[in-house]
């Protein structure tokens, strides 16, 4: 029978995980050496919800309002700033057919420069001209100004503008690896369609960023915000990852919905669909806070 001082290798009994853990535990008790956790720490990202006023066709004014929001985001050490749909020229604005720029192009380059200046990742909706086509697009740029992804809206509601936005492709729905995790960008009515959201779920994003243009007649507010709240709750729970849905403030000035109001009330939900934050009703709002990121369907 081997003595208590016998080397375990001499007994023919190899070290195993239990033996190693017991040794580490004993060492920790004797020398106060902490044992690394067997699961990774929860990751958080600091998000700025940038619910801004957007005026149709007012490119310079809208860029000024974007920068004011970024000033606040930077002052509060935000890592990501999320803006609404069509933040540069206004949603369903037919003038965008002649005013919009390509991506990459002047507008996206200006967003990239702002990302570098304020050292923050930016997700923002902006109209995109590609040849004779106009797209309702959204981009994600990192803090160095690098264009990480571009999404073209698929569910474009063609009845609201003549000629309408051109449609993006469902097969282009994707995620992008960032320094903070796997991020996905959709746009407003894309989240109405189960098939689009299910396609995104299969890609296991850690965070969904969704610019909205959520409008209704004046008498429907603030009740109309409850529909957006329920949509954000449902989609975050379905994909099982946090979601930031950011609406704008202002008024539609063209088409059959002329005079309809964008009521703000942006929402952030966690991966179970629990609402973490609600922005102000019918007012601008810049709010920065930490969100735990990671897909419940694909834990890390």
C-alpha cells in the first residue's frame, strides 16, 4: 500500500478534473489565491438612446441634432449611440430621391467622422441612393468610423410614397462581430414580419438595434406607444436577446400620412422581453445606461 507521500503518478492513477479542482481549492485556502470562475462574467455595453427631432429635408439641422445627442452620449461614456429611422432626411420624404447619397457616401462619411470624434459606435437610419433606386437603410459604424454593416429595409410600405423605397433582401439579414458582441440591425416594419425575425434569431445576435419611425395621428398618442412597447417586448423575447428600438420626434410632411406625429417613446428590452427603459412621450430624450448583452439562445 503506498504511503500518503507517494506521487500519484507512481500509483498508476492519473490526475483528473476532480483531483485538480481539489488541489486548487486547497491552494486557495492556504494562500488566498482566487480560483477562476468556471463561467464567464456577464458582459455589459453602455448604450445611448438618442431620441431626436428629425425635420424632413433639413440635412444640416438634423446633423446638428445628431451631434448634440453625441455630445451627451460621450459625456456619459456611452459605447454605442442608437438613432431613429431616416435621421438625415426624414422618413417617407420624396425629396430624398434627389437628396440622398450613396453608402458609402457623404452622409455616411459624416456619421463616420462623428463616430471618430466622439469615440462611440453609431447605429443610425439614413436614406441611401443607389443609381435610380432609393433605399431606407441603416448603418452601424464603429468608434474608428469603420462601416461595419448596412441593412436595407425590406418591409417598405410602398403605399406611403411615390415612387416608393426599393426593397432590401431578406437573405441580407445578418449579424456583425463587434468588440462588444454580435450585433444585428433591422429597421422598423421589418420587425413586423415573423419570418425576418426568425431568420435573425437563427444567427444568435447578442444585441438588436432597430431604428423606428413610429407615427400616428395626434389623437392616438400616447396610446400608440403601447403597440411599440408590445412589439419590442415580443421581438426581444422571440430572439432571446436585448433590443433597443429608437423612435424619433417630429411630424410627417408628405404623402397620405401628412400631419401624423412621431411620438418618441423609444424602448429597450432585455432578452426575456422585460422593458428596461422607456423614453419620453412626444419629446426629445437622450438616455445612457448599461445593458447586459448576450443571446439566451446562444449563451457565452
